[in-house]
């Protein structure tokens, strides 16, 4: 290979690297539009659910709606879970719930309460992020129709 071809290939490699770097850096300055809500675990309810320090109205204001799939991070653990207004999942499955009689949002496991490693974390930071907008909306809508205002919701 001639010196000219080696030099040309080196130049192409440098240009490619600069373009890649420029492209990745350009995206870092864009604001993130995904819904995010940060708070703490304020207490535990009688069913061993972690009560967060924000409400359904706070979730709505941040861009979340019932039926979304969210990620919740507590300390360094992240869970991908549905966000419902009732306990519309199998026993033991994690969910974020805006149960009508609760004063705030609850992170829990349906009908069992949280596992031992997720108890006793009052004051720990919590971050909720959008994972899939409306990802469980069909379940939320079906269960809302099944358990309407004239019938009791599924109990924790």
C-alpha cells in the first residue's frame, strides 16, 4: 500500500471519529422530555406497601397516566412495573398504585406487600420514569370498567 493510500485511510478514520464524536455530543445538549418524578418513601401502609411522597395529581402533572409502564428506582435497584389505580396484577407482582383511598402513590406487590428487602426504606430516594406510555392501558381500562364506582375495587 502506498504512503498516499495510508495517509488517505488515516484521514478518513480521523474524520469518521470526529463526526461520530460530534454527533454523540450534540445529543447531550437536548433536554430530556420524558416524564420523571423524584421523591422519597415517606412511610409504609398496613399492607407493607411503600407510600411515596407524591400523589396521583403530581404524577399527572409530570406526564404520567394510569396504564403507563414505569420504571421505579430506589437506591440502586430499578423495577419495571405498571401504574394502576387498583391492584390489577397477580399476587406478588410489583406495581405502582394510585388507589382511590390512599393519600399518595404506593409502590407495592399486589396482595402480598413488598418483599423483605424493600421494607424499612423510609426516607430513601425514589425516581419514577416513563418506560412505555400506555403500555398497560388495556388492563387499566378493562379493570376500571369491571370495578367501577358502584362495585368495590380489588383489595390489597
